[in-house]
C-alpha cells in the first residue's frame, strides 16, 4: 500500500510540473499571438501565471501546505477576475446588476480561505475543530465552483451567435477547470480528505485548460457583445439560493455536531423539512411566483419585459391550432403579456358600439348586450390610447373618456385595462384585461407593448373576418343560383294560374263550378305572388309597406299558434301601435318563438312580452333553455346556413332580423349558456313615425 501512495505522489509531482510548464507556455502564446482587443487577454495571462506558480508550490510542498493553499486562493481569485472581465467586455457590467454582487460574493468566500488556514494551522485547536474547519474549507470551495459554473453558463448562453463562436474554447476550458474543482472538493468534503488519485491528475487537467485558453484567445477574435436573458438570470439566482441554502444547512449542522446530543442530525432534518414545505406550499402559488417575477424584474432589469420571450409566447398562443377559437386565443395572447388571469374581447356591433364576442377564464362577469357605447368606441379608435380603469375610478380624465366608460366596467374591480385593437386606424375590437395577481400600475412599457400587440391582433381578426366574408359570399352565390331557378318556376306557375283564372272566367259553363274554381285559383295565385313579394322584400324596400299595427292582438295570435304544444305565455302590454308590416312582423315572431320553444324544456314556458317607451315599442321573446355562447351569437346566429341544430338550415334568425330591419326596426339578442336567451325587437311607434292610428285592431290598410 505504501508503494501505491508513493507512486501517486510521484505522479502528482511530475504532472503538476508539466501543468506549470503548459500554463507558462500558454501565457507566452497569448502574449505573442493573442488578440490585443480581447478584454480578458491580460487577466487570463495573469491567471495562467498564478496557476503555474501554484502548480510549482503544490509539487514542492503538497496539498496540506499553507503556502500551497494561499497560492490556490490567489489562483482562484484570478480566474474569478477573468470571468468578470468577460462580462464587462462591452461595458454592460454597469447595467447587469446581478453580475457584480455574485462576483463579489465569490471573491469574498474565496478570501475566507486564508482565515480558515490561520485558524487551522496557527491556533491550538482540537482534532474535532480541525476536521470541521477542513469541511468548511471544502464547502466554500464547492460554493465558489458552483457560482463560477453558473456565471460561465450565463456568459455563454447570453452571448450572441457570433460571440459564441469566439467564446467556445474559452468557455469550454473554464468549464473543465471549475467542474474538476467542484468534483474534487465535493469528494473531499464527503470523505474527510483529498483523494490521492484526483490530486495527482489535477496538474494534467490544468494543462488541458491552459491549452484550450491559448487556442481560444486568437488574433481573429472579435469584440464581445453579451446579451444575457432574464430567464438566465432567474436560473442563476435560483441556483445560488439553493446552493447557499444547502451550504448554510451543512455548516450549521456541522457546528452543532460539536455540541453532541444529535443536534446536527436534527438540524439537517429540520432544514430538509423546511425546504420541502416551501416547495410544496409556496412555490405552486401563482401569486407568490408573480410577486417574485415582478420584484426581480423591477430591481434587476432596466426593462420589465423580455421582448423576445414575450413575442415567442405571443406567436405560439395565436398560431396553435387547438386550445379554443381564435377570439379566445387573441384574449389569452394579450393577457399573457401582463400576467392577467382573464380577459374579454369586445367586437363592433351593427349599431356602432361594441358587444361581447369572447371570454377567456372570465365566466362570472355579466356583460350587457351593448358593452361599450358608439361614442367611446369612436374615441378609442381615434385616440390610439390604452384606457387605465384605475385612473377612471380615481376620476382622472385624459381624453374625455371619463363620462363614456360604462358603469359595469367601473363597478368590476378586477377590470384593469382596455386595449383597443386598431387595423389601418380602424377599431376592430377592444380587449378588457383583468387585474394581475400582484397588483401594480400600468406604465409606459405596458402601453408601448400592448399597443404593438393590439395592432398585430387586429390584423389577425381582420384577416379572419375577410376569410369569413369570402366564404359567406360563396355560400350566398350558390344559394342565389338555386333561388333564381325556384323563383323562375314559381313565377311561371303564377302566370299559368292567372291565365287559367282568366280563361275560366270566359269559358266555364257551370256558374257554381266557375265560382269555386275562380276562388281556388285566385287564392293560389295570391299566395304565390305573396311568396315572391316576401322573398324580395328585405332591406330598404320593406319600409314602403309600413302601416300602423296594433301589437297586442298580433302577439296573441302568435301565442295561440302554439296551443296544445309547448306553452307560450303572453304578458300583455296594453294598446301599443307600431309602424310595421303585419305579415313580416308576425313571420319574424313565429321564427323567434319557434327557436325558443325548441331550445327550452317542456316544463319551462316561453315568455312573449310587449312594452312601449317614449318613441319605440319593444317585443321580447324569453326562454330559459340551453342558451348560446357569445362566439355563436356573434359569428353564427345571424349567419345563413349556420345552425346549432343538427337538422337546422340556419335561415330563421337571419330572416327574422332582415324582416325587422326592413321595417326600420332593430333585433338584439342576449344569451348565457345554461341560463337562456332573450330576443328584443324594437320598432318605432306609429305616432313617432307620423302614421295615423289604425281604425281596427290589426287591420289597417297600407299607407302610401
């Protein structure tokens, strides 16, 4: 066994001398061939020379020598300085605040080694204290190695692509150096002494390190341009915190072992329990993680956002094929930027305001049919600004928006910001963001990034709208081609029946037969002509047929049609006369009531209600059925050929709206999934439209 130990000592002697020679040669090579513009050139030469000196001292006196330990401390400080010079290459060390504290902490820990040496070799201490001091020295060296590796990782990952080509040899060599030191001192701490094998080949490892550094610092190297990311800094801080926690735990446990009684073991278990408890109960908290993120970004970085990471996440959210509709992904992509837990998307309505189009994780908030008035929508589209709702609640008015913000937004404390989506200076929508888990105020960086993201999202929505319009135009083209043939056949049939009626009037011999035939043919002709007239009576042409219509008897007739089936309860509204087309209005009500009946369970009646305001009459059809999503109400309900029923054709609601519009009215809908649906028909009163009161109930002749 002594022969083996002697062999390792001889190997250590010659290998350390060889390492010293290689380090001196590498320093001379860098002096002659190295790039003079490299900021790490001189620090690397100094570190190589100190490493060579340490190799000579170590070969002469061994690892237990005080002089060798002092030389090792000087060597490590020199390599830490090389790391700092690499980070300070382009002056960014002034703005990279996490770097200097870490460098200072590593230098301080390494500087404690001489103090421990004096305590161990110059003071009279017991063997137990001597062993504990050795463990503390090993722990400090492990800490320095971990910190250096973390900084080296940050250095390489944060560099640009071109700079990485310059750093690859230097980073690899330093990684070998500190990784070897980490393993050596970890084994020494666990075993209570340095392993002779690792000590012997230490000089050989340093020779490889020196050769790599000499190859890395060449005359072709370019200036460094470091770009460390925020994720890199978060990882570094996390590793340092974990490493520091473990070292403190081991140090306290080691000191308590001197007191006896098993206190050290108890302390280790206690620290382990505390770490597990924090990991289980604190780290999963979104609020805690958000607070840590805001705190770190606020104190360690010049800007809050990592724009590259935000843009990548933004595009991934929008571009994924699954995970909700495009409108939901639009809200999520915007909410992710500010860490908002939920949001709403409001899109333009027919009347000029904004209505709810989609929700993202915000199901409980009640949004009225007209979420934002036309005046506020016009202001947001013209002003190009983001609305801070906290300022609105505080009474601050920058652009005249204070009186226009709806009450439901002001009352909802979680509503935080309104972000307009502008496409070619046209408002395509508004996103309402919820307050983040960690409350904070919006600042200029939020405004800049949200405006840019809003413009991009507006382009996505505009593209989707254009695509839907093209698809709808194609369906209408096909529908129009089919209807053209149908109308042509119906028109021919109507002409034939009319001709038959005229011939029958002239040639029928039997007066009774002739009379019956004339009545039948005339009725058929009138029905066919009425169908043709109704097919072409949408839009503005319907205004020519408005007459005073008593709405109460009309509503009773509609409700009576469903007797014996699903119960339709009419809530009378008195003597209300509106300007309308009685046939078209009755047909529109038939469609809406039929849809409500099909969406409701048998025990729940459909309600038909009539009321009147100062200038308009209102007809409401209410049901407590399955309801509809906001996305379907906006994008499917009034679209031809789109139906929520498996056997539906998707024409009823569209036809009802067009009929009401043709009478100068308005059809609105409010629906909540699982709660029910409300259709509102608003028509001008006959008096407000300048029409005379009807002579009878629903009877009335057309007013020219």
